[in-house]
């Protein structure tokens, strides 16, 4: 994921989380904000309850890699905040990818 594809503003991050629709499963929650631009933007959030900094950063790196792999599956007219849940620590990278892919498909319906 490139820096131009990231939601950086704390204000926008909080707005999307508090006011926009979401879908979730056991491992992720995706908040979706509809917009006019053709470039989708992404934000990744993880709670400190998930683990120490090393574990949280590993999960964020893996999620960024999954986003890069599945970028063509996201709708271009939306912004996404992906929240990683605690259960992601217990599953493999392949299972994380399948879980996030299923949520993306549900979000596009």
C-alpha cells in the first residue's frame, strides 16, 4: 500500500468510524464511506488489547500486504477503514486473506 492510498487525517478517520456503515466478521471490521473520487483510500486500526507493538505491527503489515493483493476487488468510489480484531493473532496469513476477501465481496454487494 502506497502512502498516497492511506487515510492520514485523524478527523476523517474518526468521522468514518462514527458515521459510516460497516460490515464485520470474526477477524475484521470494515467501515465504508462512499465518495466521489476514483481513488480508494485505506486506513488500518488495531487495538492495544491485541498484543504488544511487535504483534500489532506484524498484523498491520500482513493486512497491508493483503490489501495490495486484493486491491482490484475494492470498489473505487469508497474509503475503507479496516479494524483488526484480536482473533487475527490466532490464524494464519492464508486464513486472514480469505476472511478479508469474504468481507470485501460482501461490501461490494
